[in-house]
C-alpha cells in the first residue's frame, strides 16, 4: 500500500509537491510501515497524542462562552485541516503532509488562547511563542519526553504556520493561509453570535468582494489561492482578495481581539497564570516529576512554560485553586 501511494503521488501530484518517498526523515530512524507513508504515520501520531486531546478544552477566542457552538482550539484545528486539505487538493499538493501539519499546528497553545500566550511571553522576556512550543511538544514533550519523532517537513510546517513563517514546503504554506482563513471567518461567526458585532458593521468593501456568509468567503479565498497558485511554485491569494482578507483581519483585531466585553475575563486569566508562574519559580519542588526533570535539561522557566502551556483552561483553574485557595474555602459545585 505504501508503494502504491508513492506511485499515485508520482503520477498525480504537482511537480512542486512534497512527495512522501522524498521526506528528509526523522531524528530517530524507524522501520517503514507497510501500509502508511511517513506523513500518514505523522498524522496518526498527532491525532492520538495527549496534546491533541487537550485542545478540546482550550480557548480559541472567547473565554467561558455561554453556549455550545463557540469554537475551541480543537474545532479550530479541525477547521484548518479541512480548509488546508481543500487547498492542497486543488493545487495537487500532498494532502497527507498538509493534514499532519494542520492537525499539529496548535498543539503548543496555552490555556485561555492568546491571552495565555501573552502571559507566558511576558514572564519569559518574549521567549515564549505558541508556534515554537507546538514544535517542542512533538519533538520533546509528548510520549513521556521522547516526542513523536515526526518527519522534518511536518515539524517545520508546525513551527512556521504563522503568516510571517517561511515553511520549507508548499504544504506548510497552505496551512499558513488555511489558519488565517479559518480563524477570520469563524471568529466573525462567533463574534456575531456573541453580540459583539453586527453584520452591518463588517467592512463593506471586503464583504462585497468575498461574500456575506462564512461559507461564501471561505470559498472565495480558496478559489483565489487556486487562481493565483495553480501550477506555480507558490501558494498565495490574488491581490484584491488578499487585501480584503487582511482588512477583515485588521477589523477583528480592533473590534474583537483587543477590545470587547467578552475579553474582560482575560485579565483574570492573565493574573492567574502569572501567579502560578511566580509560585513555581519559588517552589520548583511543587512541579510534577516530569517537569522537574525537564528543569534539569532546559532550565526552570522553560519547564514552567512547558507545564502551564500544556494545561487546558479547566485544569489551569483547578491548578490555581489547588495552589492558592484553602480547601475549606472552595465552593461546592
């Protein structure tokens, strides 16, 4: 089956696609799987990882939303994977590699979304970034410190998934754009649902070009990437669609990400994570054994970052409560 996949890739994929048989490989060599290519194995390892399962209880944008239909970090990841595969298929790129990168791109994200990332960055003098932490998860932290031993192409794509990143493959670039397409459109949906935005407030020129609904805008963005990139050694949008997309992104930063009533809870999250970080700096013996071992290899601040970044929102609240609230004061649920 693996050899058959190689043949299909050679026959059908673009000249610029990353072929599974040409992977630069893993840090620790392994026997090939008779059924799956290395990129397919990477995808499966990510899906079965603990870090992937924790994404279901990590914030995407809105902290503790009232309702079941707001995106979490897991549903965002699935959105990115679906969009990225659609783009990769249209451009005849490697869907398996694209999917693996997409599924792993946010594994290192903190509890409480970008609010948590900002806290850890501040506590480490700007050294923490979720994209680098995601690569650290798959290289070191998963599997009791042995990592997932993924291929270089997947690890590189995970680390370089941000818009300014420079991934080594076109498949990695696909995930960069799919990530933006997903969060721009789905964050608009969530903000409308939360009552933070009204549809008539969205940038009129962007909406006129891209479409009124999330589905219309996603389709327009994917089609633009196809029109601009098919048969070329690049993955990008047409200029007018790119400008409209960036306009929506800027609008969200002003109206949703930086200033809205639903984000007031982020102040509490910031103080909570800062307090925990400070506590472990003074009481490293209170870290779990695995993270105390990491402290010996990577330093105390990195070990604390690894521990806090791994937490789900719910577990972070529990850990804070255990450290700072006397048990007799805790409220009954």
